[in-house]
């Protein structure tokens, strides 16, 4: 199968490389990132999309997705599928899907979970919105790039699932870090805290699989100086998307709003940029109650 792949950074590059390893022909385009081995470099996004049966995009935000869609949709053959794996706002995902449908194309919004390591290992989870026929056509590629693909419904529902998932993740990571900081000040050993919480009602992915306390639980970015597996600024982006969606849907999400505000302070006023999102633990641990 001929595949066009636009956006070959930390996530897109390994995803494209896995498609090549599986025997697919991949034409790639990126303004800055190097071409993965086996990917044919294209001079433009439109050139990468030309004659491709499926075009995959992995881009920073909705505005860039819309701009790229303007370039690739006219270059794609009728019946091809545009599959966007970026994390963007729901409105942009639906606008691009409508634009693609008007040109006789299939369209999917298929954001991912699993981070850079999951992209390299081919163990991502895809949350997919769009027509069932388009999902079925791209499913074999999801199986190469990931371990699971869930068809969430119509266009935009993949992004909705990703935004809701990461709002939970941001909120639970803050709560986990606050609990460790409180445990420290109450004289409770961090390992003992983990032993109790990880097997009781405080169980969560943030605690059990991605513990923010160094030397506690399975290996995580905390054990590597908080080098990012998922950077704090990306968590901030997703939390802001959740609040944009909440405003659009008239949904009250006070915990999501507080989490977005805290990560904004951590990234924009403290030293959080370029660090893992679990690095809020040492920051919170140093803080005192206001007043």
C-alpha cells in the first residue's frame, strides 16, 4: 500500500518507520524532522499525498492541520482516506472531515495514547472518529502502529475521547503528586505510601504505572530526572483543549479547569517546560499552603 505521512517528529517518525518495516511504501514530508529510514522524502505535503491510498498526519495543532488539509485534500485521489493522528480541537477535526467528504475522501480523527516509547514499539492506542468504512480501511495500519484501535463514533469523537482521557490523566497526576507531598510532611515513607495506595482505593494509572516519585513503583520518567515521556507543555495543551471543548459544550469541569491552571503556572512561570508532566511532584512538594 502507498501511504503519505505528513509530520515526522518524535511521534510520526517512529510510526512511519513501523509502516515501512511492515512492507508499505511511505512518502513523507516534514518541515524540519529527518526522514526515517526507508521513507521517501517528498518536496511538499501535496507531493507526499499524491496517489496515496491513505494519508496520515501527525501535527502540532488544529490550525496547522487545517492548513495541511488545504494542501493535501486536492492532491488525493477520490476514495482515499485522510487519517489525522494529531491531538487537536474537536471543531478542527470535524471541519477537516467535512472538507474531505466534500472531495470524495474518507476521513478519520485518530489521536493516540502511548507516548514516544509506544510509537517506537508499535504499541499505541488509537481513539478513532469517522465512518466505519474508513476505519475498516485503515485498521490494518493501526494494527501495525499500535496494540489497540477503538472506533468511538462519528467524526470528532476520537478527539473527544483523547481530550477526556487526558483531562482525567492531568487531574489524577496532580492528585497523586499532592498525596506524595502530604505523605512526606506527615512522615510517611514514599514506598509505604505506594504499597498501600497501589493496592487500595487510591489505585490509578498515575500511581501504579507512571509513579511520579523516583525509586518507587515501576520505572518511569521520575527515575530519569523527569526527562519527558509526556512533556508538561503537551499536558497543558491537552488540558486547554479540554476546557475549550467544555466551553463549547457548556460542560462544567472544575477539576479540569484547576488542572489546566496549575500546569499553566508550572510550564509558563516555573521550570516545567521540557520536563515530564509528573515533575509537578518536586514542585508541589516544595510549596506551602497560601496565607
